[in-house]
């Protein structure tokens, strides 16, 4: 079998799989076809084959774009609030989502005001229908998102209540400028009014708290290794 026939066979298999709903096979098949001769080989066999390859690829891209758009925004019901910036939502299709509120950070539950931050979000969201706009997924596979209820941005609400910090170092690079300004202003106003966590004279930022905890844990581990070395632990 020469390259032309091999490319044709691979393309036909990919197209058949695509027609059966296996869109992932289409790209794989076309990638293989490209390696053994490319779309140009298909066009040389028949111009119709080249046009069909273009048509299928464009259809695949369009379908993928629609899926991403639908996945990036949905409505659901809040089933659980874990802490001040983490909640669980079940969408209209019964799918469950774990969500990290975007562009804010809240005190850990062990920190001063940690449980109050959770209770602030819980009072506003638990059991409620919300609108979710997903920006990305974090390393824990949570959806990083803006969550709104009846037009109220709950991420922004947490800042206004003094229940969260604006995650400025990250938000400055990722957040839309108008939203960044609104979030920064909400934190500034809450701080000036000494709302929530800002009632403390010098509240510890959650990222500083987590860093201190990691360093303390690292020190304990190093100490444990020393005791092990001398057989004293």
C-alpha cells in the first residue's frame, strides 16, 4: 500500500468514526494522515476529499467551541459551602461542580474570621440558584469562577462584607480591568469601614498564613528526620 492509499484509508476511518460521534478520532486520524502525506495527498486523490477534510475539521472546531461556551456558563443550585470561597453546585443536568470563587482569597477556617467568612457565603448562597461563569480550573480540578445570585456577584459581595481579600497579585494579570477596579474598591471600602476581618488591627493574609504553616510543617519534618537519625524518636 502506497502513501496515498494509506492516507486515504486513515482518513476514511477517521471520518467514519466522526460520523459515529467519535470526534476525538477525527483529529487523530487526520494527524496520522498528515504524517503519511498530509491533506495535500487527499486533495491529489480527489479535490472532494480535501474539501471534506476541511469541512469536518471546521465542524469539529465549531462543535468544540459550542461545548466550551456552554461549559463556561451555567445555572445550578448550591448544595454546600465549604468555606468562604469554595462551594458545590449541582447544575440543571444533575452534574456536580466544585467551585473556587475567582480573584478572592479568604481566611482559612483555622484563622481568625475563617468561619465567619464561610458563614457569610453560606447565608447568601447555600440552597440558592446561582449563575456560574467559569474562567479556568485550578490544580485541584476545581472550577475557578464568578458566582452570581439574582445579579449579585457573590465574589464581590465577600469583599464588600470584609469576608475576603482581593487576590490582587493574581487578579491584576487575569481579571478584566473594570472588574479588577470594582473588586479593589470593594476591599478598600471594607477596610476603611473596618468591616469583617478588617476589624482586626493587622489581619494576616491567608497566603501568608499558608506559607507560615508550610514552613512550620517543614521544620517539624526536618526535626523528625534528625531524631530518626540518632534513634531517639
